[in-house]
C-alpha cells in the first residue's frame, strides 16, 4: 500500500501514525488519532476486502 508522506510517515499506534484494524473479514487502514483503535472521525485510507489484519504489517506500506 503506497501512502503519501503528507498523510502519515510511520506504521504504528501513535497519533498521526498509519494503523490497521480487522472489521469483519476486511482490514481497515486508517490514520490513528491517538486513541487506540478505529474511532469515529478518523481518516480511513483503504479497505482491504477479505484480508486479515494479522497479514498487514509495516512491510506492506511504502511511504513516498
């Protein structure tokens, strides 16, 4: 997944980091607001359909 550096620069759980969470059979990739987990109002960047979050790591992200 390619992410522009103006959106996020690191994969993690801190405020402004790129993060991912399982929702049903999909993985939601979003920008963390500093409160752990996907909250209302966070910026969702991608929905990976039928993809387990455990398979999505920082190695799957390219910041450009």
